[in-house]
């Protein structure tokens, strides 16, 4: 059984045996087929990805060579002859068959969607379980060791945004369960890594206030306010300003995270 990992380094295994291609363009083509798994990818789209919209005259023949090389990694000669392998040839392009559960990015997205549904239903414990399982798949920047053309770059950015959303879901669920003390170290790291990300800054402010660390919470707000003004000429959002007011009046709750949405 083939399994594909792209959240971090590209890794392909066949019943646990590594079969990851090594040639950069072959890896890039495989990554594109994974991003559009179970969907026909046209030859022009493949060429645009591999050569950034400026393909050589030999593009079609070169793509056929890459497909031949991919088949050597992904399926047996018998599968190829019988047409039962994962890589399918059509007149206008190629399709990679990927079964449910065999692709890490798909599992990551599925579990994150489930976590969000649980949050919306008010079930923080289920949300914590689902988002924890989702984040367990995340090993780093998508396709970290694969060349990326326009399509892969867009797909990788989408996954990175989903990763940020999963982190937000974990914080939301944790605060709803009263785990503010446990979340402070993670929120401090996230706030340091993303100094202009108001959601993480707001989450840290809420967690610190609920730990009885009001002065630290206000320092986080003031630091963000200064940074926004110096770098962007902006003030904190109205939602974050309201959270600061709640800190001053000791009325902060986990529900205040909703002030940072929209």
C-alpha cells in the first residue's frame, strides 16, 4: 500500500518501504499530482507548474519521461500493463489515484474540519481530540524539499493557512476547557513567532489574565500596539481593544476570542 507524506519532507512508502523519487522535476510532478489527487491534471497544467508558465518545446515528451520514471517508483510492470496502478494516463493528462487515509495533507484537513465542527457545536473536548490528531500529521512546511511552481506554491500556502487555523482551534478549545495555564507557554511561543498576528496575541492576553497575570497581559497589548503603529501605521483591531478593556475591568472570558474573528 502506497502512503504519501508532504507536510514536511516528501516521503513515499510502499508497505513501509521507501520509494520516494529523487530527481527534482519528478518529485515536483508527483507533488502536483498529489495536490490534485484523484483528478485529471492536464499536460499544460503540469508544464506550467514544472517550468513556471514558460515550458520548452519538448515539454510533452519530457513529461512523458517523468511519468515513466514515476511509474517505476509507484507500481509494478504488471500494474502498468493492466492499468491497475495508481498513476493513470489519459489523452489529455494524468491522474494519481490516492485512497482515503493514504495522504497526510488530506487527513490533516479532514481532522481540522471535524475540529471546527466540534467547536461550533460547543464540544470543546471532541475539538481538542480532533485538532490534536490533525496537528500530529504536521511535520513542517509543506513540500519543504520539493521545487515549487505556481500551483504548488498556492497549494502549500493554503495548507499553511489551514495549519494556523488548526492552532487557533486548539487554543480556542483549550481555553474553553479552562486550560489557560497549560496554554501560556505555547501562546508565548506563537506570539513571539508571529508578532503581528492579533489572534495569537489576543489569546495570550486572555490566558495571562485568567492566570492572574494582568500586568503581563497589558504589556502584551502595549507591545503589539507599538509594533502595529511603527510598522503598519495601524491601531489594534476593535476586538483586541475590547479585550484590553475587559482585562482592565477583570471581565475576560474564553468567549472573548470571538472578538478577534472577522
